[in-house]
């Protein structure tokens, strides 16, 4: 059967003729002869085809392909052998214009033209791969001319997968080559490709949303082109003015967004944001994020001209028409108020989803330009007189999923450390200093030198009532063994206090660094209080009020049916009217954002533990800012505020009183506290363990290599799993959702949260105890949070 | 009981500190074999770092409760001292270097390079000993390790800090002021209320002889500059003769640190004369397409 090995049939079967590969040490002269011979044979057939009338047969094409394959093998051998003087085959290829002849013939082969096209793509790819100085090839007319003609002929063509693959590979190679040798870029702007046309880029655009390896390679190549555009005006203006890449990308985002699930099946009360695992489970979302990250990369590398156009299209082609309506579908402009509970429920579910998407987007982008477009869209853009941010703030009240995801979104927004966002949410209301008693204003900048604030915070710790005397038998049977209760007594969720300090220090330092480029100091002097905006404070109050009413009316489904619809309808236009007429009300306030957060905090005892985790985490994040106006409001125990202003200390103080009073009315609180603590500790540990082996998240392909990574992760993986530092913070560590843990620790309110099967301890009277359990969990969290705040106060004081 | 918080203070301080082990002075004197100078052992508390809780409970405090009784006491001490040290660093008092001991935040090692006055050229070591319930326990003590003949320094080395700070007012007084007071006491000799009568008398009666005694202290301090550390505390300030092989790279690093400014990052589009978000005029770079 030996004869079969060299038979053309077999070669054609395998598609690529590598069977008769000559030995490595073959004679160059013999190789050259063989090369010429193969070309002769191929040329004969080509001539026959060109001269003949019948056109090419399958045998003809097969024979040409086989000969070309042999020639390629010989060329590779020659190029690999190195030695500049011995490039007989290559020289022959160029001097005989073989590439030109192939191109001409392929256009005559009719049905089989794609086969020859594929073969040519392979030749170019091989030459670029193996030629020792590939860039010199580009200067060779017999190489470049047919290459450009071939590429131009590919425009607007639809190819089978194998040709697409080869074409994109070749384009990618060319881009790499040009990136290394940008001086040859002009060679690709020739008359033959059309005036001012950059054929490589035009060919890449259709593949930009393609999934899989081809799309990946095309996007890579495109980024290289965009990078080249930074230094080449001709290329930049071609991409910006003549290519349609920006609209293609922006509308691509819109298209992919519309394919995302509009409602999520949220199984857990705890869920508040997308984890990498969630993303992996939603292929549409994965696809969307890849596209968004690509846009981020485009903005990062491209010429300012292209960048500006890209941002413009993202704004007008994606954010305004697609994301805006998704976020605002509950407002009058976008929906007809409906009294149907299912419609309401659906709408709220969709709002939860779109809010969570937005939060994820903010974690996925890192380019300042792109971030600015997203942030401006939230803060500045109006939809029928309503801004997205006002709507989002109004959703901070309530006890629903929507509130959870909204808090999570604000957490991410504040984590951007963007001055404009903080100005809008917080400082706008504080710079005028009217929230502080006049006599106290110069104390805003005071540092807490001797730890008094931390002392006060720690003193707010919940008083554990002494266990009442019960029958010794029942207490020993029904409770934990004394040994384990001993060991638990000192269990802190966060290790010792020192760990809180380390976390606080890191968080304050990171925040301080990230605010390095801020314009104002927000210390009561800069900006000067008198230049502060005169705010129609009345409308803010109304916003907060309205939010509370709205959440009662529409969000919690139990209430809304009781509320007459007309009332809500009447209310809304009224509010709009009032806010549009500037009222110079003198009641000082701290703005709707802080106001709603503190209100929400007052409800801590009835909030779910998960909501409390989110809420306390957000306030802790705010407390890491060093700007005196905010710091004094949150952590200065002795500053005297206007009576209308609620301070964090006030809220904490009243919470402590209520917690103490509540717990003192119940038996066995000490035990329950230990159990709650154990529950939270176990939960934290299982979260930490789960995180140790997370799904390997798809690393951001287009992650910027130079910067950005340190300040803020560019991929979802970064922002969700920051490793040790993040793990140390209780609020964040406890709040990360892992589905793996859901079975083991079910939500508190429905079932007995804490079961010690070993000790046989169970909560007997479930319904009656569920409230108590929630309060106990709240007390534990409250205590730990006080430590976190005290640590922040200490670290601020020692700066 | 929390895990040795004082250690953390010491480390964090050492990191923040601009203290440099290299001084410009390079005394030619050859190091004598180890000579313990007594008082160092005396000032180290029996159990370094953690104040005896029993003692803490007894102490009266302006805010009884947390600070005195709980596990947080040591943290509060530490965090009351951190700003003190930061202030001292900020003052950059000429010729004086201080670093808290690694084992306790309550003792700071110090060394003063006297640049003028009767003691010019002297390199004197001292310890600042801070009361356990700082800022409430009165004035920190300053104890000199170097032998000094000075009206305000007792023969045992205790500096008469009470002369400057009769009563410690925590709202007015800070440790940097103590250090600066000590520095000034070497420039202009104050013979009033002396703790070394002989020195005071000599300063007033026989100025020449006093100057000679001061010179003696200077040369003695130079002779002992390379003495081995009398304590095993790693933050004790010790000196080595300058050796370009070991020290040159470090010195370059210190000098180069000053010039390299941190590239401040952050997001802000707020114009300097505005308090409106996104008030920076749209620049040609970000958005110039119409």
C-alpha cells in the first residue's frame, strides 16, 4: 500500500499536502528545482483553464492545490533554513509574479474560486509567518499588489467558515506587522483599494460581534488598527468618517442588551448583584459584557476623533434609547399606571433586573471617557423632567429586592470615587454648611485626636441582658454546651479589632488616593459656603417623602392595592410643579440620598439581615471618605447639627436604645446572640471557602495593560473577588451571594435560621420567634458595624 | 485580649517615618566596646506594650467605661499617639529624630544632633516615656541616655520637663512641643529651677568652665556613637560608620523619594469655579465631534 501514501488522491483527501514532506536536510538546489517543477505543473493547468472554454474541472483545481501545497512546504523549508542568500524559491515566487497569476486565475475558476482564494490566503499567511523580515515583504510590489487586490475582492463577500477563519487570521497578522512597523501603514492606502480606504479595517468591521475564535481575532486586530490610528491621522479620519465601526458597535450594544433576560429568577432574598457565576450562567450577558469591554478597549486605545465618536454613539445609540427606558419604566413617561398587581410586579422585577445590569456595567468599564458618558447619562440627562439619579435615589427606601439592587448600584457608583457623583449625591447639600449650627462651622475640620468618636461608637454596643434564672435542667439541655459558648463569647466576625483597623486603614488610604484629582476639598472652606447653590430644599424633602409613599404604594405588593390609585397620580404632577418653582425654603437638610439612607437605617430592626448588610456596607464606604464635610456628618460625635438634620450618631443612639429595650424583654437572648454570631461566622467562612475556588472567570480580554487595574478592576472578577482585603470587611464579605451556600443557611424569616443538629437545638415557636431572631441578628450586625465604624473613626483621626 | 496592638503602631509609624538612619555627621571616634548606660533598662516596662488591665481599671478617666475597662484601651492609647507622632513628623524639628519602640508605643527613642550653642556637635540619645493613660497621665518624661552636664538635666539623665510643662493640658499640649522644648534647651541654657545645681551654678559663675564641661559631653557622645544597642528593641536608633557599599543606594533612594510625586488619579469633571457635576467645559479631547 506504499504507493497510496504519495498518491494525489490521498493528498486531496487530507486536504493539505504534507505527506511527501522532504527530509529536513534536503539540498536547497533540489528543493528549488522541485519548487519550479510544481509551479510549472500548476501553471500549465492554470493556462489551460484560462485558455480553454470549458472552465476548470474538479481535477484541475485539486491538482493546482496539490502543487501549491508542495510549493508552500518547500518555501517553509527554505525560509526556516534561514540564510539570506539562499532564497531561491521566494525570489522565484516574487520575480515570476506567481501571486498575481494565482489571483487572476482564481477569478476565472467560477465555482471553485473560493478554493483558490483559500489557497492564496494560506500562502500569504505562511509567508508572513515564516519570512524572517516580514515587513520587507510589504515593500515588494509582487507581494503587496496581489495581496491588496485579493483583500479588496473580499469586501462585501460572504464566505464559508474556513475562508473567514483564514481571512481574519491573515488580517490579524497584517495588523500585528503594521503595529510593529507603522511606517508601512501608508502602503495600504492606495488607489487600488479605493481613495482613502483602509481595506484591512473595512474587512474586520462585519466580524466585530462574531462569537468564538474568529470574532475574537477580528476584535484583536481591530484594536490594533485603532491603536495605530492614534498616531496616524489618515487612519483616524478614515475610521471616524468613512468606516461605520462606531455606530456598529453602539447599535450592537443595543441589540445585545435587548436580548438580555428582562426578568431574573431570583431565588434568594440575599441577591443584590451579579456574581461571575451568574454571568457565566447567562450566555447573553456574557456576550453583552464582551462587547461592552470591547467598547471600553476601543475608547482606551483609539484616536481622540474615534474616541469622541464612539462615546457619542454609545450615548445616543445605547444609553438614551435603551438603558434609560429600562431604568425608568415605572415613571409616568414610560408606563401607564396600572392597578393590576401582576403588571406592577412584572415592572418591578424588570426594574430590579435593569438596575442590576447597570451596576454590572459600571463594574465592567474602566475608561474614564466611557465612565463619564455613563455617569452623565445618570446625573445630567433628563427624561421628561426626571433624572435617572433622582429616580434611583427614590428607590432607596422600602424593604424590597429593588432597594437591595439599588443600594448595590450606589455602592458601586460611590466606589468609583468620582467627584461629580459625590457632589451630586452628598456634597451639593453640605457645601453651604447650613446643616451645621452656625457656631459649629469652624469645627467641621477638627480632627478627632483622642479617639472620642470611636469611644462613643463602641459604647453604643448592645447591652446583653443577663440570663434570667431558669431551671438548671432546662438550660443545660436546651442550650449549647458551656464549653462552646465560652469559645463563642469572643468570636468576632472579623477576627479581632485589629483586623477592622487594618481594613479601615486600607479603605481610607485607597479612597484618599482615588480622590487625588478632585477639584474641591469639601472642608467647609473650599468651595466657600456662600457660593453654594441655593437649593430648592422643599423639593428634596418631597422627593424623599414621595419615595417612601411610592415604595409603599407600588413596590411592596401587599400595600399597593389598598392605596387608591388616584392619590399617586395626583401626587406626581404636584411634586413636579413644586420642584420646578424654586422655593427658598430655609429648613436645612442633607439631601435625599443621605436622608433616605439614614431613614432606612432607622428601620434596621425590621429590615432583613441582607438589606442591613448592604446598607451598613454603603454607609461604611461613605465613611471612608476623608472630606471633612462628610466625615464630620458621619463620624464626629460632638458636632452640633441643626435640629432638622439627622446625624448618624443620632440614628445609632436611638437604635441602641430600641435594641436594648427589645432584647431586655426576652429570655435566652445571650444564647440567641451566640447562635446568631455562629450563624454569621459560619456563613462568612463558607463564603470565603466558596471564593477560594471560584469559577475561573473569563478574564477581561481587553483589560488595559498599563493602568486602571490597581484602582478599580476592569473585569467583573476583580470587583467581586478582591481577595483578602475585601474578604476582611464584614459587610462585603457577608453580602456576597454564593448559591452554594443557599441550601445550608436559609433566609432567617421563613425558617429557623440556626439549627444545631448535634445539640438538637431548635427554635420551637417559629412564627413567634422569627421577629426575635431577626432582631438578634440585627443586634450582632449592629455591634460588628460599630466596630467597623469605630475603626474608621480611629484611622481618620490618626491621619 | 487583643493581639499586641502596640507592635502594629510601631510598624506603621516606622513606615510613615521619614527617619533616616544615615546622618550627615561622621564622627571619627572608634566605637568602644559595649557600655550599657543604665537607664534604658529602667524605662522599659516589665511587660512591654500591654498595660496592666488591673491598673487601668483603677484609673479615673473623663469618660469612664470603654476606655479604661475594655479590651479597646490599648487601641485608644495607640491611636491617641499616632496623631502625636504624625504631628512630630510634620514639624520636622531640625536635628532631632524620633521613632517609637517596636515593643511599646509608650516609649520613643530619640537622638538630637546639636547644631549650635555650648553643646554644638553633640549627638545625644534620649527616650520619651509616655504615661500609659495618655493623654491623661500628665507630661511625657524625657530621659537622656547620654551623660550630660546641663542645668535642666539631672545627673541620672532625667530632663526637667516640668519647667516647660508644669501641667499637661491635652487640648493645648503635644509631644512635638516637648521635643522642640528639649531641642531649644541646648541652644539657650536656662539655669532657672535647675535639676543639676552644680551645672546651673557653674553656668552662672564660671562660664568658661561650663563651656569646657559641655565640650566634654560632646566628645563623650561622639566617642559612644557606635555603641551597641543596650536593648533588643529593633527600633532602637543605632549608628554605623558610613559605608558607601551598604548605605549609598539607600541614601540615593531617600533623596530620590522627595522628587518623585505620586501621580494622583481620580475621576473629576467638576470645574474649579463651580459646584455643579460635569461642569468642566467639554474639551476637544473627549468630545469634539458634532
